[in-house]
C-alpha cells in the first residue's frame, strides 16, 4: 500500500512539473519580448535558474554524510540534460542552435566541466573549491548580465511607459512556475528514491540515475513546452544554462556546506558528461541538432543508464 502511495505522489509531482514549466516559459517569454531581450538569454538565466532549483534543494539536503548523492546528482543531471532532454526534444523537432551558443555558451559549459574535473584530482571538492566555483558563478552572472544589456533595443523611457501589470503578471507566472517546479521535483525525487531503495540501489547509483532524472524533469518539461511553443532558443539556452549552474552554483553550495568526497570511478562519468556536452558542437556546421543526432543522444543515454545499473 505504501509503495502505491509513493507511486501516486510521483505522478502528482510530474503533473506539478508540467504546470510549473508552462508558467515559467510563459512568464520568461513575455519579459523577453517586453524588454527586447534575446530569448536565449532568458533561457540561460531566469528559466535555467528556475529549473535548477530541484538540484540545489537535493544537494542542500544531501550535504554532509550523503555527499555522494550531490556529485552523482550533478554529473547525472548534466548527462541527462543533454542525452535525455536535448535528445528527445530534437527527435520531435530539429533544434536551432544560435551562433552565440556555439561560439560562447557551449565552450563555457565545457570549460566549467573541465574545471570540475580539475578540482576533483585531489579526491575531494573542498569548501575552498566551493568558494572558487561560486566566484566563477559571479563572473558568469556578470557576463550574462552584460550580454542581456546589449540585447535590449528599447530605451529606459520606453520601458517606463509599459504597463506595470504586464510585468507583475509575468513575474507572478515565473514565481509560481518555480515554486511548482521545486515542489513537484521534490515530490518526484523523494518518492522515486523510496521506490528505488526497495530494489537495493546504492546512493551513488541513485544520485546518477533516479535523482538525476528526477531533477532533470523540469528541464525536460520546460524545454518540451518551449519547443512546442516555437521557442527552441529558450529550450537550448535552458539546458546550457542549467548545466553551467549545476556545476558552479549547486556544486559550489554543496561543497561550501561540507565538502564532497570524489571516488575514483566517477571519472568515467565525468568523461561521459564532457562527451555528451561536446556533442552539441556538431551543430557548428549546420546550425541545428537534427533528429538523427537526437536519436543517437537518446540511445546513448539509455545505454549509459543500463551500464551504470550493472557496473
């Protein structure tokens, strides 16, 4: 009976993710249009921060004696974001990738991935490493802020003339969307973990698979909704931004709270994370991720899951 209740709560959590993703995208797109900000920037900032809150909550909850879950969650989520989210999304419709992403944002995502590997060499991501990651996050936030300023085509006077209720309504949608994503993801993850433990899975496996997939559901739902509405740039921007925030913000916070022990076998997962991330550079020639690439990413991700469960 208890297992059935956990299953029902998992479904409720997924439903909340659907509504939350819809409202988050709606609010973000409205603000992008009113402020003349590129949708990609909105995807990499407001939407990416919002969909990364489940990873942050899970990492805070796991800090200390369950640090293996933090690292597994972050690495697993980044792999899922590319293999599962981008893979499934591009199977539905080819995803256009902007020149800005190819020249700047994807290389930044790869750079912070290598930074994570570098600070793991000594077998621990210490509190000092966490401070370093949060410092790099501040630099990245400043970079995206300046980029957003360049995208604005209207003057301050024009912004002041806009109706305030439009912004209040959009901010309300974003706020409600983030809350629903947070609560929905926690319901999904908590109950999925209980179900997974019934099958005797370790904390690392749970972090890399169950929790990683659960906390990647907001990215999946939000990206699918954005793509359905024709905003593929928000969908791609959301994934790139989320992967960057997962390492800089979530690992940074998790390490500062108590440090994270790094096991030697995680380097295989690091390599897979980097390979999946680098695969987006294939769009350098065509400017989009086609269905064939999406199928390869999806198959590759499920193959990774199978190997992870049985290794």
